[in-house]
C-alpha cells in the first residue's frame, strides 16, 4: 500500500490546479490510511468548506475525523504535561 506515493501524486496535481477537488479527496483518503489524521481532516475541510461547499463525502469525513483529531491532540497535550511534571 503506497499511501505516501499517492499523497505525493495528489499534492502535485493540487499544485497544478488548486481547485482539483478529486485530488484533495484522494489525498485525504491516503493521508487517513497512512495515519495522518490532521492532514486528512485539512484536505476534507478544504473541500467541504471552500471548494464544493457541502460535499457529502467530504462533510462525512470531517464529521468522522474531527473528533479523532481532537482526541489525539488531547492525548498529546496530556503526554506533554506529564513530561513537564
């Protein structure tokens, strides 16, 4: 499974056309599968909030990813606070 390669290909496509919705969606999927939830969330938010407002697939991904990203951020914050004690 070559998620990093897919991310690179989609990033190149986005560089050529910043409004290429399919590239953002595919890169978001590849990032999610590679474990980059923040990147996946950002790509799907870009589609749902700017490029194709209300895109059903992107909106569903945002709804699924946002709580996971927030949990991960809280875990990282707690871990850092624990190290500072």
